[in-house]
């Protein structure tokens, strides 16, 4: 027995289909519904509907049919009752595509990526993010030309079908894969270039909400959002082992960015010095501290003193295919957050190296960050509405 409803999503008439008996559901466009309700803070409606639960928030309002109440933990209000004024999702290393298989029972990279995209959409309905941050490795092997179908395979076809993900900007940094790693000239493959992911140079082929590439130009080094200043670094050119790779010399590649490293650091320090925001977050692809397979990045250790001096609160990265939180020390309150398992997680299920991690899981997932004037909430999400870890940072 199936029931069909007609609904509107941003002016497009679409159909929501769900099964009243076994609660099959889909969050592609057509499964999200907006109602008009008074904007009076947070209102949660829980109504029984033949084994389905109707979940709504009063800042929107989006309504989703789902069995789990777990997504309500993403509500945009802090434990002290503050409404968060800036909310965003963080996902990384999702650009594997194809049929790469996990060693566990997670499935292929593409299957995992699509499942995590759906989880992001569910959480997004409740959280109502202002934007999404990609921590890099958006396209493994990079884009070979302006209209490379890999961009559709790893981004457009996976995320753009969900209103909660497609109606906000994606602020993206580059990883070494976007620069062309795994795409050496010696393999007879076409050269790739990170320039093809840059919004300013390939606007006609990229989604309107794709904003790339953080740290590579002045206009995309800092984004200001109410209580938050968000900074971006292009970390791949810092890594010494990449410099002798054939793909380092691709157009717009790592070698061409070598002369700009000090300028990146100077620009970061300058922006941090001028900032009056209560919260400061920096985004890069490579970890500074990590217990994942790749471990700490020696070339980025110089950033730790900069972050502590200017009271940076979070450094968000990918590269290691895990979800992870490491605190610098209690006094600084600086946290290193890894969100690098938007597709395949790493094989090893335990942390390596010597850092004392507050949280570590080698599972598919993503992170959400919610910011208010006096509080920041960080949440780590897995599959099936599972909130794996969360904490709040507070300031007077």
C-alpha cells in the first residue's frame, strides 16, 4: 500500500513517495517539504503516522519522514538554549568514484558516498546549514578538462539532488588528488589541472554553489559569517614529497604554487590579527596532528604556534580517511578535527601515532559545526542517524 503526496520544493512540483507499511523512504528532491510556520525559535513536532514519524523544525520548515529521532540531535540550538547563527557541514575525500571496495562491509566508495550524502541531507533538514565545507580530494586524479565527467560523478549526481545541500554554497579546498596524484604522465593519462575546479576559471561547467579553491587567491582566503571567521589554506604545495612527482608540474599545479607559500602564511596571519570574530576556524586538506594512516604533517607544524597566538578554535582537515578530534591543550582550547571519510574509510580501525585523541573512528561519516556568540558545537555523524561524538566549546 503506497501513498503519494504532491508538494513544492523551491517552486518545482515534485512527488514524495513513501511506503506506509515498511517505511521505505528517499530524500531526493520530492521527499523534503516546506510549510509556513511562525519563526519563533525551535519547535519540534512528533506525530505518529503508521510507523513513520513526522519530524519538523520551525525555522524553515522542512519535514522529513523517517523512523529515527537521531537526526533531531542536529537541532540548531545549544545545550544552554542559544540559537546558533552559523551552521555548516564538513565532508572530505569523497571524490573516489568508481568501484573501489572497502576491506570491511561498507561497500564500494560510490555506494558509501551516496549513503553519506543522504545522511548529510537528513541532518541538513534539521540543522539548516548555511554552507558546506569540503576538506579536499574532491576528484581523485583531478579534472582532465573543463567538462570532465568526473565532476558530475563525484559531486553533481551525488549531492545536488538534495535541497538542503544544493541550496547552499560548498566552500572547497584542494587535496593532492585534485592536483593530479594517481594521474602521472608515465601512465599515459591526460594531464589534469586544479584550475578546472576553480570557480573563477570554469564557471560555465561548475555548479553555481561550488566555490573553489580555498587559499589559492586573496578573495577566497577568508569568509566571515556573523560570529565566525573562516580561513582557508592550500596545503598540498607545502608537502615536500609531492614536489618531485610528475603531476606536480601540471598546469596550475603544486610547483607553480611553491612561490606563494609564504604569502599564504602572511595573509593568514594578517587576517587573524585583524579579526574581531569570537570564533576562528581554519580549513586545509592535510592534518597538522593525526592518528590516522598519514599521521602528523611535519611541514605544517609551523601553523600550531600561529593558531595558538591568534586563538584559532578549530582546524578542519581531511586526507586521513577517518573521523577524529585531537585537542592541542586545555589552555589554548584548539581542536584538530579530521573529516575525511565521505566515501571509503581507512582499513585500520584503531588510531596510530602518539597523539592523545579525544575521538577516533575509521567509519564513513561527516562533521557538523554550529556557532553562536558564546558557544560552538561540533558533532561527528556516522550512518543511520548515529551521532558518534559531540562537544561544545564555550566562551564568556
